[in-house]
């Protein structure tokens, strides 16, 4: 598939516009096309959702060929920039992560999420540097969103989390990151402090207790992700419908909000 460096440029620009970039994370080509059709300016995947629909648990368990195939399938049906959540790169080897990034660029992606998890920051720094080098060789300014799990996993005591998040962000920026993602960060004062210190666009995830979007904008947040919440809701609704149908086989009317067969065909065919 042809690479699209112009989409990479556009994706970077979306992080510096007059309002935060909102990403309603998709999990396959159909959900990506649907989300694009209702106004998304870019498509981001949820690694959890992608894993689930392929029959794997979240947590670096998804085989790399399926990650690449998902990117290619999504890129085929959308026209906006695509960024792929690749967890910790599905490998501890920076060269392997670099090869994955190259394959995703060839598939049509212009951004990736890479996370540190519980590993030491050195590990993510090495992966970011390798991905940046590979993307440069391919002539694509790949958007590397470096995720730190300082808050999500409680890696340090609460009183030290702002300082630790900022310290890791500085290292990831030096390694070549384009943005910083701090899931679980919700307190306004801490958000403002991190946003002011990292020197890169700050990405947060929709989370209980998070301030409203307008307040996040004022605090310096440049990107807000849904994470796996939409995929969870969709699969949860499917469970409710399947349970009811298996109970009595009765289907009087379409489920609330259901799209018709004609609408879905037109949505995909009219990309």
C-alpha cells in the first residue's frame, strides 16, 4: 500500500489546532469507517478492542500479522489519518518494534501509540528511537505517542506521580516522541502541571473524574481518547441482544439505534 506522508503532516497539525483532537477509538475496518462517517478527523485504534475481535486478550498477546492486517484493512476504507495503538510494540526488541512500525507505515498508518507499562523507561526510549529512525528512512514523519503508565499502574506513590510523569516525558521526548499520553491523570492541577512541563502535545483518556472538554483545553490538553470504552459498549450491547435472542428466538423489531443493511452497505461502499 502506498505511504501517505501528507496524512502524517495533517495528523501532526491536528494536535496544534484551535481545539483538542478527539479520538473515538475504533477496533476494525467497519467501526473505523463508521466513526469517520460521523465526523472524526482521524482514526485511532484501541489495542484492547483489536485484540478482542481477533480472539485474544489485551496485553501484548495479539500476533503481529493481525496488527498489520488490521491497519491495512482500516486504511483501505478511510480517508483521514490513522494511528495504531501497538501497546509495548509486541516485543522487547527495539529492532522488532521498528520492523512493525515500518510494516504499519506501509499499510497506511501515520501514527503509533507505544507504552512503557511496568518496564523501565530505558526500554521505551530505545523503542521510540528505533521507530523514529525507521520512519525517517521511509520518509514519513510518524506521530509517536509515548504512553506512560505512571498513573494507570500507580508506578510510584501518588505524591511523586507528577514529577515521575514529567521526568519520563522528557526522556521520551529526547528519544523522538511526538506526543505524551498519560492515562489515568484526572486532577486539574496535575494536568496543568504536566501539560506545561512536557513540551509536547498531552493526550489523556476519558476517565471517571476527568474535567469537561472545555476545561481540559484550558489546562493544556491537546488530545482526548475514548480508549476501549466504545468497543466495550458495543460488545456489551451485542451480549444483551444475543442473550435475548437465544432465550426465545424472538425479534419483533430492530434494536434501538440499529442501522439497516442498506445503510451499512452504503457506508462501506461509499468510502
